[in-house]
């Protein structure tokens, strides 16, 4: 994560925000007093929240673990060629 001073952030607000949005990378903004904050695009923040929701749900994590186990043992769902063509857009 890149870091920038609050003064530089303020002076270049528009271009810095555009970079955060286009690069999909958060930016740490430091203050002279040592306190800092992070700037992140709304889309990236929402994705982070969804990921945290999944990681905090024992039920969803168990479903992922079960799915991984069936995939590794090749006992999971196998789509047909037609379904794969539809999925991949071929």
C-alpha cells in the first residue's frame, strides 16, 4: 500500500482519488501527529466487506471446504460440454 502525507493528499485530491479508483489499490494517508487513514474506492470496500462476511460465516466456510474436498477427489459436479461452452461464452 502506498503512503502519502495529508498535505500532499489535499493538494492533489482529484488525481489521487482517480488513482485509487483506477488502480483498485488503497492509499494510506499520514498526518503529522502520527494518525493515519486509508482511502479506498467504494467498489473495493464493498468487495472487502463481502469477503469478510464469507470468512466470518462458519456455514459458508464449511461449504467452501466441502466443495474443495469434492473437487480434489474429483467427486464434484462436472458440467457438460454444452454447459461449459455457455459458461465460457464459446
